[in-house]
C-alpha cells in the first residue's frame, strides 16, 4: 500500500499498481501523473463518491477496485478506459447503473451489496464477461440480454428480489457457478436442527481460517462423556458475495452425512454476541487444499502450486469422491454453486473432503426443466475440476486418463441438457 504523500512527491513515478486507503473524499488528481504506466488501481475503503470526467486518461488501466466508498451511481467514465478488465464496486450505495457505465471490455464486474433495482439491456454488450457479482441488491428481474454474454461462467444473484429464476439462464453454454439463494422464488425446505452445543462447553484454542461468511476456530468440546477436539465456524451474519450465512448453515445440515463431507456435530447456542455457528469434526492436519482460488488473471479458474502433481489413481479417487458428494447434494435439491478445487481438501492418499457451502442454493429437484438444468450447470463446474485434475497428472497418457478426458468433455458440451448427470458420472468413475 502506498501513500498520497508519496504520490504527491512524485515518488511513485512509473508505478503499474497503486493502492490508496486514507479516508479520501475525492479522487486524487495526481493519479493522472501515472497515466502512462498504471494498470491496477485500488481506492477501496475511502469516502469517494465520484470520478473525474477525464478518468479515461488512464488508458492502460486494467483493474480498478473502488469498494466500500460512497458511490450512488456506477460512474459512466468507466467506459472510457479501453483496457478495463476488472471493476469492483462492492458495498457502496449504488442504485443506478446506466448503459453508458458498462464498459464492453469487462471480464469481471463486482457490484455486490449495493441498492441496484435493475440492470440495463446493455449488459448484453459485455461479450467478454466471465464473472458477474450481483448478490445483495434489489433486483426483481434480470435483463434477458444478459444471455448474450455467452462467456459468462460465474454469476452471483443471491439475496435479491427475484420472483423467479429466469429459465434462459439455464441455457447459457458456459455458466457453471450460479448462486441464487435468498430470493423470493427460493423454497427453503424444513431443515431439522442439529444437537445444540452450548458455547460455555467450548474452549477456543486457535484460529484455523476465515472465509467470506465466517471464522473457523480450533476448540475443545467438553460434553457429557468426553473431551473432544473440534472445529467451530462462527458466522459473521452479513450477506456475502455468495449469499446468506443462514442459507449456508441450512445447506450444510441438509447435505447430511457423507464420507466426503466434514462431519457436523452440532449447532452453537448461547454465543455471547448471539451469533450462529456450527461445531464440526476436526480435519486431520494431513489434509491440504487441492487448489487455490482463481487469480485476477485466471478469473474463474483455480490456480495450483507448481510442485503439486497427482498419480492417475489419485485423480480418479478425488474425482469419484466429488461426484459422489455432488450426487448426494443434488438428490437433496442442493446446488453447491462453488464446486472448485479450492473448496476441496485432500491428503497424500487422495482421501477427499469437500466443503464451503457459502454459495449453496436449494432448488426444486422435481421441476421437469429447472431441476435437470441446474444439476447440469454444476456438472460443467465438475468438468472444469476434471480438467484441472488432468493438468496435474504426473504420469504418461494412459487408458484411464483418456477415459477421464472423455468424461470431462461430456461435462462441458455447450448444450446444457446433453451433459450427463451426477448419477451417471459417479457410476462411470467408479468403474475406472
């Protein structure tokens, strides 16, 4: 992170990246001194409400983050930057998005947690769009022109006011990660609560990790018969870029027991701040993340450690476990919506655990069209995972890997309903 004083003193000349977080109320004009080189600009966590009319002077700007500011409209001058690839305006006060503000070059647009009630038809001109984050707004409809964005792979529309799930969405050829919980059209099944575990019976031992929806701690649980090491997830309670923590908790419970899922032991009661939480079995330290989340460059695809490689046996075992978990979820009308390697834990023997239900959405699996189509959207995400697994192979081409490649290709055909379902995929992988 740099400082405004450094910028004003000319110390940042030639910089390609600039981050300023100093409670700024206005866009610093000195930024234009970097117009010949600046590619990434982050002005998040300030108090800015407008951009200068000549913002387009930043001709090399590719990435612009301006989250947690005070914008009431999405600035039209964004369209004046010819190379703008990623724009993030999360958690502002944006109520209006004009057609002029939608830069047709955008590949990734983040408008999470604003006040947007409608989108212009011009969104369909963003033909490069791969990732569109709209959770936590006031959308009651989506423009049908969005279907023209044939490269769209990840869409977040959770926590809006949509009265129905547009069926044209389910025909988009590359859509793979769709989250839609927390809308009026969603039907939440009755989820039987887990056993209640009192907060006073839990002793926190350390921080294990943190996601958009909550914080995970290691803890000791003193129950009636024993003392057990566990993990607990405390939900933050706010709508995230994926959806609602309440929906996440319901989906975790409804997913039920599976050897490829983390064991749920109970729900927390009596938290001093009234927060909700889950108590889970502690994952052995031998497990590690299969992948890392997508980068700004890969956009929708995970990244992997250069040193990670897998045998054919490991690839098949991981794939079969995830297919089995996905089959169980869809049998229960749950779309995970974030089927990725970065939400997958493995050990050296390819034992596999799948998690993070932050984007999960319930759906009517018995609907004659929506049910099969939603499952097959997630099948494409599984195809992307198979593609990643194959890229990690450390063995020469062989018959088994070739068969996995055929399965991958079937998962990724453009015609959504021509893709196999998870029951078929599970069966085929178990044969390998």
